[in-house]
């Protein structure tokens, strides 16, 4: 067991690596660069998903910008 996810070599030449979680279970395999990218994705803190949209207020010459939370993907019927 580890205290954090780790990248370990799978072959003697060091061409293939494995990414393991804190419990020692394999998350994925690939080149070191791929494992580092996946490790970066799974360990970075999550941020709220917000988009910036412009809305017309009053006349078309005046705009206001608002931060609007993104809605989850919804399929249209």
C-alpha cells in the first residue's frame, strides 16, 4: 500500500510504466509521459465548472458578462 498514486516501470528497459493507486491497484499502463498526464489529472484539485456568457441588457450597445454554472450534458429528445 502506498500513501499516494505511483508510477512504476513494468519492463527492464523502462519503456512501459504502470500507474497504481494508493491501494496498489493498477489504474493504467503506458509510456511515462502518459502515466504522468493521467496522474496529474487524477491528483489535481477539482474546480467548479463555470462558463462566461455575455447577455444583452437593454440596448444592444450595452452588454453585461455573468458567470453561469455549466449544466450537465442533457440529451435532447
